[in-house]
């Protein structure tokens, strides 16, 4: 993703005009005892014509052959929080994969569909950590651009 696309889609200003795609930047981290061994899995996705980006991400996981015996932390930076349906599917995935721990940093809340609060609550109940990036614009969000330094997380507030 080029930097202008990133800035346009992740800037969490008052208007979301023309920001119709959901972008997902991700990093996968293996947790081995107290040390962190980074996998070489990181990248970005955006929604496809008939498939939301969160589900496109879940489609990729089997190809990574993650062992159930090894704890894994996945960090997402999303331009929009998951819709209610995607939130429920991701929550079901987390409930069936207790070795996977998910942190979600969303630039803005997708509140266009009824039930978005329940969807986010289902993610929380399934163990996902949810954060909304602060309303300081792009400088606070650039920390996930280059490099994807997730040790401290971007400028966020807890949900």
C-alpha cells in the first residue's frame, strides 16, 4: 500500500467521505515462553467485491500452518472496525482457536449496521483486545505504517 492510500484511509477525522474500502494492516507474532519470535508474516488487505477484509484474512491463516501448541498474537490495524457479521465470525474463530490472541486497532467505528455494538462486544467476549485510534489524525496512526512497530501500539485508547 502506498503511503497516500494509507494516510487517506486511516486518517480518522470527522468525515469519512469516500472511504468505502476497509484496509487491514497485519502482523503475526509467535509467543514462545516470555520471548517474542517474530514470524515473517505481515502485510495488508482490503475488502474484495463480495468478501470483507477480516474474512479474507481468516482465509489466509490455514496456509501459515500455525501450531495449536504455540501461542500466536495477531495485530490488526483497520481503517474501519468490523461489521457485526464479521465481528461474530472472527469471535467464533477466536473461540475455536484459543492459541490465537487478537489485538485490533481501528481508525473509526463502522456503525452503519444495526448491531455493531453487539458485534464488537462478541469480539471482546471472545478475548480480542479492542482499541480505537485517537482523534489526532494521521501522525498518531503512522506508527503502524513503516515500520510496523507494534511493541507499544499506536496512539490509541482502550475500548
